């Protein structure tokens, strides 16, 4: 079972690497230039584009920022809300601070 889990992760990483490369190529940037913009070596960028699981998340976030896609990463662990959460929030009273009187 663990092997299947690892295969799934590797598949997702490969897809992300392919998309990263496609975004870079669509912007007509060489690996050398894009790697320098991210602040990594060309071999590190190459590993990212190949879906290597050892690539640091910080490098990915920098790349996504440069590509104007950081919101995609922010959406990964966005809070989940359900209809029940929304209804429960609507039932809670809203507390407001009393305003101070001017002296």
C-alpha cells in the first residue's frame, strides 16, 4: 500500500514539474535565467521540473510567485467550510467592543 501512495505522490510531482517547465518555456525563459530568478542552481531547477520530491517547498513558492501563481499554493490548505459551518457561524452572536468616550 505504501508503494501505491508513493507512486501517487510521484505522479503528482511529475505533473507539477511538467507544468512548471511549461510555464517557464511559455515565458521564453532559459533554465539558467529562471533558476537565477528563483535563487537556485540549474540542477535544482531541473530536479523541480522533473518532479523530484527533494526540491524544497520554498523554491516552489518562489517560482510560483515569479509566475504570478502563488494563489494556487495558498489555496492548497485553505480553510474548509461547509454549509454546517456557515449556519453555525450565523447563529453565533457578534461581539463588539464598546467605544471609549472622548475626554
